[in-house]
C-alpha cells in the first residue's frame, strides 16, 4: 500500500497491517508461502519464455492442465515437491533454484 493510501486509511480510523499479521502466520509459514510463490512465478516465466502452453507443459510433466494452472497460481494444495519437479522439467538447475531460495 502506498503512503498516501495508508495515511487515508489511518485518518478514517482504519488499521494498516500485513497479510502475515492478519492471518497470524508464523515466520516459518510466511517463508514457505513466499517461497512457493517464487517457485510458481518462475514456472510461469520459464513456460512462457519457452513458448509452451499450459497444456503442453502439463503433458511433458505428466500433469493435468488444471493442476499445472494451480501450480502456476501457487494454490494452497500445491506441494514444493511438485513445484520443483516442474521446474526441473523446464530445465531449471539446482543453482537456479538455490538462487530463488536465496532471494
């Protein structure tokens, strides 16, 4: 939220908080969610860069297209293991995945 909007919210008696605080997430839960989002975004970026549709990548990764869509969206039912398998299918190296972790 930008500072102007934040100021208006406070002036109207509202509270400004983070999603993590609102959902009462532990630092570990927040880390895992952020990490899954980073992996999901990288899958979509790589798929598009390689000129693949979701259906094409799903076939290569032996997934359904709706499941791949959920992976790219970072859905709550998506495991880190599944995200890593699809990244591997897209040619991501361990070093590149490590850089996502380090970011």
